[in-house]
């Protein structure tokens, strides 16, 4: 974000960098801009929705409702815009001798080539002029890049396409490209025999023949018709009294959804013009009307003498347009454009330029350097501040998500990173009800419909996972399941975690075939067990971290067949699927001598033997199920802690509680086994082949007491391990010494596929586990490893203080949707190190979700720079209902999901409540129920919520006509198919 003072400072730096180029008349800088709300539909398709549709088709998923809803909603509130600098170099930059060289060069080229006739005259090109122009372009581009202004150099074909689409607005987005020198060209064969023999028929056709395809006709002295549109030019007659940034003009005209374009030309020659006009003003200074002019020249002269401030000739012309025959609309638009320009610092404009065609062509880029506007003598610094570089830019040329700028412009967002965000670690912060869950789900859906689905093994769902509290993301999962269809619905699951049979998760699980954890898995296990063995005050015992690491390593060692080990014995009947596979495949399992003193297990088979046999048979999934019984569980840590080597090392450490470190460790582990029985058994919770997982921790993550907070922190770490363990895999891990040969190539292929797949892991309600340093430590480790493993992370909470300083420092984007109060605003500004301009936005321009979307402020590292933007997340009613986390709305949604297919329920809610919420209607009915005496007993007993559900199901009351509209929507969808 930039304040006006920031804009003036940048403009001053541009003046210093570029004023030497504009001393003479050889170089010209033209600032060109266009805004067209009528082309928003085309832009929305090209920038986002065409790609989303293609990905949806390739995945065999039906997101028709969502994409069509966006296609209807976004163009209503967005407008297409573009801006560029057009740099001109004239022969005046050459010396007399150089001009002779250019003439000789061209003469030689003409001799070397056949006559081009009416074709492109490429022989007029001069290497000397090209060199001067390239140097000019490079200097301007470097100057802007050094000042943090994002630039892209357009190719010649792109520039000509831009000119043609500007001239003929009906061709915008058509995909037309010019045929230029060097392009393949089909020879022409005119009917006239004499004409057909000309060599120009073999060469590239002239640009004028390619660009111009319709006549232009002046309509009086103010309007001109070109193609399908009539244009009304507006020229700047007098420059502004108070030069203001171009962004202020954008805000004024953007709110009016006015199609318009402008061209501002800055060229040298101001010094000579200054001398002539100063002399004239001095001679006429005796007249009172010229006093202001005289003072103006004196001010410019002082700037020139004291600050070396150059002056330039400045001309600005603008145009608006409307379809042919809409003259009344066009004149209203021309009046709005004129008023907008005149409010921009006090300019004076005219709508009678003399020749409307010439004036309208003055705002068409590339074709000519001309303007009917009256030249102004402007200080270069003021003029640079008025140029259209001060426009919120996106680092992404396109993306599956489009945000709206406050002035209505389109801001593409590519959730994959688009090659400019190689490391993605997001922090999303806002009080409850501010749209942060909706924003998080918007990004998840954007990833799903982006190039993240495309990999070397075909198009698949990306790997997306979220730890959440409550049912806020259930609608998102149901939306995805419906789009995938019944045969693939298992690829997206919503799991309500419980402390109950069937939800057992063992933190010590391994990649199939391994006997020891991978490095990052070992870190996560250490953090989890350390948290179990830490007092509730959060202060770990001296030496406990080292003991935990040694005990875990010993527990894994004891489950192997090494000397002194005690591998776990296979028993039939524990895993029926494994038993059936053993008999079906005819596997011969080895038997081992019973351990000393083990009279019950004579001649045992180990679970590890079963794993090895199933791997050899190619049954890796069943081997993974068997391996759950071959690895340690929580109880095994007690035996490992009593191993002689560990006991001798740590038993002499006595704690302030007057117990040894090992006794304290055992006490904490025993307490955990008793309190969390689902953590001390082999894993039974099977997520199958799911690629999109939401884990709801509401039932297992209480809050309030220190004990409850500890349990919540444990559940966050366990949930992260359960859904994200396979995110942090890398092909190089296949070469680690702990990798057995029989699974090395299997895991190399698997790890490669996982690493190449974009993955995202979201943590909702991050304030819940913030008191546990082990959780923060794990999060920071994940963020640091994320780039290497192609993992995106997101942490979502209510206050900026919920995130540690290390986590904020490692993050690459901070998304702020609202600040709760003045204290939180100050804390947020301090924690996120916001600039004064950004701090003003956070304090004053984030009111929360409204009818036109949910505004947010983002500070994002991208493309080796920092982007600070105020944007708006605009969604249609189906998405809003699917993503909503408001308690009453989620309750209503859940009731309907239980009574009809979820896709149908979302459609019904979108039709009955197009604003995306039923909060106001529910509040109205509750208030009425409390004070109405005529309310029927049956309805009162049923309750307001159930009554509303019944109305929607029956299509009566507030839902009157619902099913007729649903049938019409279904008919439209069938017709489109």
C-alpha cells in the first residue's frame, strides 16, 4: 500500500532517474490505461474460469454450479483493466552523422531485398535506432523495477493485438494475432495476373491491412463511430491545480463502472517552450489576469534552478464508448468521464476536440503518437505522479481465484504459487465472523481447480488437509464429494475425531517396510512424546528431551530382530484382511525360537515377517496394515526406558519432585495411557485413499483448564501427524541407510510422486494449542521444510498474538480480514511490521463481510518483492453456504444435508438466501416467536430452525417457488450439456 506521500516520493525518484532522457525531443513516454467493465466476462473466463473448467473436466468432476455461479457473479462487481508505458524514440536522438549512417543503412537494405510494395517495410529498420531505443526501454524498465514497480515487456505481436482490441472493442478477447516479419505466411494469389506476379504477395501483409477492418465515421463534433461502438473523446484543456496520483482517478471512475481509456504523453521540449511562454507572460504581466500565470512560471523557474527540476510537455486525452445507437448512454458516460477528470486535482476538460476521430485515436496505444489535447508545461515530478504506474498489480498473470480490488479491478491469485511464490506459509487472522474460514476454503477450492491437480501421473486431486474445530468445512467436503460422484466420493472425507474404539491412532507408525522413522517423522514423534512428558506449566524437566529421544530409538530397536530385541508376534484373527491374504496367496511365514522365559509363544511368527512376505507379494497396502502391529505403542516406552543402557544413564537424575527422571517419565506415560486409550493401541482409523481430508477435533480438543489445553495441543500434533505424515516425503529419503532394499524402489517412486504433488495443510483455531512450545516448534519445522517438500501451510486464528514471533517471521503472507479493537490493531501492526499506509488500511478499511464480499488486507512475498494489497473476496451464494462457519448457518445446512442430497441442499439455500446467510431471518423469527401470541403451538414446539427447514423442504413460506426455480436451473444445465 502507498499513501499519497509515498506516491510523491516514488514519482520524485522516477524524475531523478529519467529526466535526463526527456531533456530533448528524441524520447517520449506515453502512459496508457484502459478500464472496461463490459469486458469483465471475457477477462474472468480468460484469467480463471476457462482453466478451472478444463481442470474439472480432466478430473471427471462436476463443478458446474460453482463455475457458472462465479461466471455470473464476478463480472457484476469486477472490471477489466490494463495499463502500460509506450516508449517512443524519434530520429531527433541521432546526431547529423548518425542520421547519414541510418540513411545509408536503409539504402543498402532496400537494394538487398525485393520491393515490398504494400507489405511490411522491414527494410526501414535501423540497427542504430534500435540500439538507442533498446537502451531507452532498458533504462525506464530498470528504473521502475528498482522502485518496486512491477513491469512486463510486451512482445511486438502483443502490442499490436492490444492496439487492435482497443480500437475495435468488439474484438477484445478474440485471440487474434498479427502476422509479423518472420512468421509463417501463406502467399496471396490475386485474380489480376499483373498483381499476382508482384513479390509483395509472398511477403508479410501490411499492418494497416491487418489492423483496420471497419470504417470510422464522425457523428458531429463530439462523437465518432468505429466498428460496433461509438466513442466520445474528452481532452484535458488545463492541467490540475493540485496534481494527484492516478489511483485517485481510478477510485472515482471505478465506482461508476464506466468504460474508459486514457493516454498521457510526456515529451521533451519543455525547456524551449518554457522560455517562450515565460517571455510572453512577462510582457503581459501588466494585466491582472496574467498574474497567476507569471507566478506559475516563476515557481517552475525556481524548481529548475534550485532542484534541477525539469519540465516537460504533457498532453492527456481520454475516451469512453457505448454500443452504436446508445447515444444517450454515451453522452451520460462522457459527462461522467469529464466530471471525473475535472475532480482529479482541478483539471479542466473539453468534449469538443475538433476532430473526434483524431481525438479518439489519441487514446489508442501504439498506432500513433498524437493527441488533440492542449499541451501543458508540467514539472516532471508532478507529471510522473499522474502517470498510471500507481495501480495495484498482481504478481500472477492468471489464477483459479479472482479477488476484487476496491475500485473494481480484477486481481488474479494463483494458489499454486505460479512460479513466483516458491515457499508458501500463510497466516490468516481475524475475529470470529470475519470470513477467515471462508477465505481458507476459497484457497483450498482454488487449489483443487488449478494446475496443482496436474502431475506426471495424470490429473488427480491435490493433497489437501485441514485440522478444524467444528463443522465449518463440512460443506466444502460435501461440495467436493458431490462433484466427484459416488464412485470417487471416498477421495474427500470429513472425520470427526473421537476418543472411542475405531479412532485409535498410533504416533509410532512407519512407512511400510521400514523399521525406523524417517528424519522428519522422528522429529514429530519426539515432539509428541516430549509434550506428553511435560508438566502442565509447560516447563520441561531437565534432561527429559534427551531421555525421550533415547527411549524412542530403543523402543523401535526392541521391535526388530536384532540381539536383545523382542519383535511382536503375529496372531491370527487380529487383522482379518491380512489373514485372508496370507491364505489366498499361500504365503510361507518363518518361525522363530521363543524368547527366553516365554512359554506361551513357542515357535512364533513375527508381524515383521508378515510385512516382509506381503511386500514380496506386491501387497503393500496390506503390508501397511500388518505393520501397525509390528511397531511400538505407547506402553513399549516404559520397557524401553528400563533398558540397562538408558536406565544407567538417566536414573541418577533426581527431579525437584524427589523422583528420578525415569520414574517421572514412566508416570507421565502411564497417565497418558490411562487418559488417552486411543493413543496407546495399534492404529485402526484408516483414511484410505482420501486426498482431501478435514479432521474435526471439536470432540477431543477441549479448552478452559491447563489439562484441557494440554489435550488440545496433543490432538493438534496427532492430527497433523495423521493427515500430514505423507506430505513431507522426498525422493532422497529412499537412499537413507534405514531404507530396506526390498522397498527402496517402491518408496523412491512413491516419494517422487508425493514430492511433485502440491500439498496444503491448514490449521484452524491456532489459538487453541498456542501455549504448547512443542506444537509451535513442530509448526516452525514444517514451515522451514515446506519449500523442499512442496508443502503449503496455513495457520488461521483470531488474534495476531496467537502466532509466535518465529512463526510470523517464517511466514510468507499475512492475510488480515479485520482487527477486533484498538489494542488488537496496535498489536497486529507491531507484530506484522506494517507500514503507516498499511496500518491505516487495517484500522479503517476492514469492516468485515458485507453484501459485496469480504474485504481483507494481504502482505505477500512474491517474485522477490513484497505485495501489500487491499482486496475483496467475492463469492456466490452456493460457495458462501458451503464455506460458512456461522453457527446458525452451519446448523441449518446440517439439517438440510440430513434430509436431502447436499448438492441439492446448497442450491436450495442459495436460492432462498442469496446473501449466503439466514442469520437475519432466524433472528427475526426468534424475536417474533418470543413475543407473538398467535404463533401456533405446533410451530412453536418445533422450533424456529426446524420450521424454516420444513418450509424449504415443502417449497412454501419463504421458500415459495423454490422448486420451480430449481427445475429451471436443471433444465438450463441439461440444455448446456
